[in-house]
């Protein structure tokens, strides 16, 4: 297939493009920054500079690529686009991402319609917005809550499903480059466990997220899929494990009222009983998705391990070390 990846340089795009190329697809991938074209070339794609908020530029780039499938991976969550992370002002931090999920999606869908592209796969999120009632783990049937900063997600999901495309709700991403900022904070003990850490959360490795995306493209999937690992877990379980894997001391504890003042409502919500996890049965069943890292327990150990913590970890085997060295 000819596949157009809008946003090929992000943490998902960098895993997705080489997987598509390895499967024999011809990939055109975009960046807003001409200095990143060389990265896209090395990943095996034909790189194109495109601003996803410019309808004309999107129409021209898609028409020139003549794709069979379009994959929307455009967000503006890195410091380059969003500035320093500030969860006390989600409206500012998510402003560009919201526009890319809103106008950006509309521009890509219009380009798909204009050029007769039938297969459309878009990134959504299974992190902050699991509906905050009843069970701790949500399926695709459950609606999303409209959380500050994520307002455009419902728009994206609605228009993509209506157009016959697939929406992939990725869990919290970890993998090469995906959690560098968080891990730095954990190592400095500046990523505290808030309240009882009872909020649920779902993780997924970027490589697994990319492999699910390849399946969605190749199978011309339709509808919503949770792309998360097998083990939704409360923060009180995964955060200390992350710290241990990263060779850090256990996280400090912070009462919710103080965390609210220091880090804002969104952080407190995620870490306390409003946080929700997501279930992946549908993606496994319908896409035939198999995860390389079914649990963050093993994934974190491989991703964040340092020689010092390995020496202290009786479960770390030579096989773990060699897999880590060989991971893509
Ligand atoms: N579900 C999740 O947990 C989730 C989802 C996504 C990201 N994140 C996190 O957010 C952080 C940053 O993510 P990221 O590295 O993928 O970076 P990002 O800055 O969000 O960029 C993602 C992609 O969108 C492109 N892009 C940005 N603005 C654009 C625009 N106006 N028009 C067209 N394309 C545009 C970027 O291209 P250029 O920058 O090359 O122009 C890049 O290819 C990471 O820590 C990641 O783990 C989490």
C-alpha cells in the first residue's frame, strides 16, 4: 500500500514508519521542520514538510502522495510545540494538540475524500479521559469524559468513525524518547505518589502501539480500539516499579490538596480515584494484535533498567539484557 503518515517524526511515527516499510509499504511521512526530513529518509520514508493546520498544504501533500491509506499521528505535545509542560494550564499545554485533533483531522479527512482514500487511522488517547463512574477499567463501549485540555478528542473520534475510519486510543506511552521527561523527574524524586495512588492507568509500549497501527492500516479497520497493555494498574503499583527500574529511590508521597496546588487538578485526578484504565480485548480479538510487552512490569524493566538496578534485581536475566540491547 501507499501510506501517508501525518506526523512521522513523533514517538509513535518513529516506530510506525520503519514497521510499515518492513512490511513492504511505500511510506510518505510528514514533519513541520525541514531539518527532520533526513530522519524520515533514514526511517525509510519519503519525507514531506507539511503544517497540518494549513488546509491547502494538507490537500497538496496528500494529493502528491496518492496514498491508499492515511494515518493521523499529529500532536503538539513535545516541548518544541507546546513549550514547557504545565499541567496547571492544560488549556495552554494542549492548545496545538486540540487544534491538530480538530482542524487537523478535518483537513486530512477532506484531503482523503478529495483523493478517494478509503482507509483512515487516527491517534486518540486512553489516558486522562476514561469516564469517571463505575468500573476502574473501560472498554470501547464506554464514553470518554471531556477533561480539560482534551476537548477535541470527541470531535476526532466522531468524524473519523463517521468517515469509516479507525480510532486508536493509545494508553500512556513508554518506549524510546516517550517518557524521558517523566523519568528525569522520577530520578530526582520530583514525581510524587499523590494521595493513595488509587487512580488506574493503562500503559502501552510505543513499539506495540505501532504494531497495532500497522494492523489497523492493513486490515482497513473501522471503529474505536483501545491500544493498551494487558494490565491496567493503580499508580500506587506502577510508579514505585518505574522508580525501581529507573534506579531511583521510591517516590515521595504527597497529599492531594498539596499536589493540587503544586501540579494542578489534572495530575491529582489521574493519580487518585478518578483515574481509569482501559481494556484491550477488542484490539486483540479483531485485529489479531499480539503485544511484545503485555505488561508494563516487564516493559519498564527493559526500557528503564540501568546497570545498578539490574545488579540488585534477581529477576533480571541475561535474556532480558540481550533483548534490551536488540530492541528497536
Ligand atoms: N497517548 C499518549 O500517552 C501520548 C500520545 C502522544 C504523545 N505522547 C507524549 O507526548 C510527548 C511528545 O510526543 P511526540 O514526541 O510524539 O511529539 P509531538 O510534538 O507531539 O509530535 C508528534 C508528531 O506531530 C507532528 N506535528 C506537530 N505539530 C504539527 C503540525 N502543526 N502539523 C503537522 N504535524 C505536526 C510532529 O512533527 P514535527 O515535530 O517533526 O514537526 C510529530 O511528527 C512524548 O513524551 C510522548 O510520549 C503521549
